[in-house]
C-alpha cells in the first residue's frame, strides 16, 4: 500500500514538474494577423516588458542590420537573413505583452506573402524559432546587465569628472593659500621693519623737542 502511495506521489510530482516546465517554455499556437489565423510561437518570461522588448529589438537590429517597422501591433523586420532559422529570406514579426516582472513574447516568421512558418509546414525552421525563444532568458539577462553596466560606467564617469574638478580646485586653492601665507610672512617682515623706522622717527622727534 505504501509503495502504491509513494508511486502515486512520484507520478503526481512528475506531472507537476512537467506542468511547471511547460509553463515557462515556448509554445506553438495561432494568432489573428491580417485577418488570417497565423502560425505563431509564444514564450513567457519572468522579466519586465520593456527589458524584453528592448533586448529583442537590440538583438535583431544587430543580427539583421536593419530597423524594424510597426505592423498591426507587431514589430516587423522584412526580408531578412536569419541563418539560424532558414536559408530563405524571412519576415520576422514579434510583440511583447506583459507587466513588471512578467512578459510574453509572440513571434511570427513568414517566408513572404503571409506564408507563416509552423512545425507542420517547416519543422526545421520552426525548431530554429523555438530555439531562439528558449534562449531569450539569457539574451534578456545579458542585455539588462549590459544596460546596467553602461549606466554604472556613465555614472562613474560623471562622478569622476566632478571629483577631478574639485581636486583641481583644491590644488588651485592650496597654491593660493601658499602664496597668501608667503605674502603674509613678507608683510609681517616689512611691518616689523616699518615699526623700527617709526620708532626711530619718534625718537628723532622727541630728541628735537627736548633740546
């Protein structure tokens, strides 16, 4: 009896693990695009929508060397080469939905004329798209780290510039201080000499008055 319960629990745990893995894995589906049911791929991510969008846009701009355009709620790169997916020219569509901490990427890939790739129509190309989506967590992490490092470097540069400015000011003030201290010392010396001259002049006057 105990063995049966244990096996049942293990089986349930396996189902829960599979379900949990499936929740955060890419999936194939269909979405409405241009009045047709277009084959699409989705990928949920535990990341901010803005970070995911910026990461994908940055990656594709570097990969395709072109800017995206807007089309019916999607960003699209037209007639681009994406060797990891296909040897043919492709139209790549994507959009990111979500909120802070949770996002979902929807991607459509077409060989032109709304000929959207699916696992059934082109298993190899579909596998390439799924592989890209599966690696998005890493790409988003690298992108956000790069942004944070760049912002940190920019902040450090600004702080260093301000620091150097006040170091220079301190050096100038110290030079002024040194000059002022020297001028004060010189003035004290001359003041002492003038005091002697003053006392001597008083003595001469006193002597003249007392004759």
